[in-house]
């Protein structure tokens, strides 16, 4: 089961997030309830400082014991920030810009960050560059597999 706490004014598609959680559980054999909090940059910065000692905003925080994922929703609107990730995913940035105008990129990034958090809960880490690239590719491949490609 997925519990969603959206503290922002942004609209999110709960059914798609539930579908992602269900399919992820089936694919990665990662059972159990998950809590997803969608927050803004000030809240995630505070949490990042409190739990990781880093006084800056981040994209995603995952807490394995609590099975909780926290996503900084405002970052999904910062296409420039994700420019290198799109290149690593094999996506054309000019296409991403056109999708950003339609809102599709914002939706895709939310799903991508959610899957990234789920991968952390499943035991994946991104402390090294090679681990980060593995997680990026796994996230992309998973979303493509379940039909939520951008």
C-alpha cells in the first residue's frame, strides 16, 4: 500500500504513483507499505540537514527503516538541473524542453524521482558515479517497462 502526503499545491496522479509502487514491488520483490511525502525545497533542505548533515535541498530522501520517500517536487520544474541526467538516459534535451512546455516532463520527473527513492528502499545506492548511473538506467528502464516513458 502507498500512502501519499502531498504538502505542496501541485496536483499529482495518485493512481499512477500507486501503479508504480505496485509494479515496483512485483519486479524488485520489495514488499511492504510505503509512505511518500511530496514537499517543497525548504522542507527537504531542513530534513537533509537534520538527517544527512547537508545544509542544502536535494531531490529525494529515502528512509529504509520507515520505508519512506520524500521528494522535492519543485525540482521537477528545473529542467536545466536535470540536463545531464537526460543525456545519460539517452534523451534529447531539445525534446525535453518541448515536453516541459506541455507539463509532461514535470510528471515524468516526479515518477522518475519516486522510482529512484524506491530503488534506494530496495538496497541500491548512488554514492559513486558508477552506482548513480546504474540507478538512473534502472529507473528509466523500469518506467519504460511499465509504459510510463516520457
